[in-house]
């Protein structure tokens, strides 16, 4: 049995994507177990998986003898147990701004356009629904980032905010959001896309990525 951390993931789950970036940045070698969110009625809904994650979501991370769910909690755990390189600034105000931007995505955008919500909205309205909420959230992010961004979301240090932003940009393209309205968002994401930890975590480069999504 592998002693490496084990990440239950889905290639284009934005929440699992955040954790993949964090693990890569921290230099943590890990294994992945794919949880296909569409196949078999959603493998996350199996009773076996719900024993690991009662919310029937990804990610779930097995690490240090612990079973952790919820991407923000996982990233905070990694930061506290493996502080180098840091994903939070030392300055309290800057830390708060990182969390502010991260939660704008984590609480204000992603859950409203998540798979389970879209399934309730229905196929006829899901594109309109997702587009509206991402566009609305990106409008807020653009304003926030215009005040906080340097090379990255908050200054010139990669933080948890960046880990949340990049996967959400992918969702924005899926829902045909006009990214030209958000120059700061796209500039920051362009800078992040050059970093190897982000490249390796990309949806197109995962073990469970279907052939049609690979580069």
C-alpha cells in the first residue's frame, strides 16, 4: 500500500484542481484515484465513496493518517503542516485579502455553477445560469484584483487566491464568458499559467483526462 497521500479527484473539478496545485507547489508527491462525476450516475454518489466524503464531492485527500474534505480546509492543512513555500502572506491584512479573493470564488461563484446545481437547473438553462453567475462573480473579482494584484492575485507571491482563480477561469471559458471584460483576471492567470505547478495540475494533464481533452 502506498504511503503517499491519496487524492480522490476528477480531472476538471475546480475544487480538486486547487488541491492539485497546492500539492505541486508544496512539492508533495501524491497518488490519485479518479472519481468520475458523470459515469454510473456519478461515482461520487456511491455508498462506498460517501463513507469517505459524506457530501459526495471531490476532492478527498488521505494524508498523514487523516481523511480531509473541502478544498479550502485541505489547503489550510497543507499550509499549516508544510509551510514552505507559503501560500499565505505574513502580513495579516494581506492574508485577509487572499482569503477574501479565494472565498469570492469558493463561496460566491463556484458553488452556484457546480454540477449538482446545474443538474437541478436542467439542460435547457444550465449554460445561461452558469454564464450569469460566473460573469457576475468575475465582475467583482476584477474590481478586487485591480486593488490587490501585482504579478499574481495579491502582490507578487503565489497564494491560495491564485489556486482558486485559475480553475474558475477554465469554467468561465466553458460557459462562454467574455473574458475581454476582465483584463486583470486574465493577466494574472496568464502569469500563473507559466508556472510548472499550475501546468502539471491542469485538467488536460491528469491520469483520468479523456483523450479528447488532452493537448
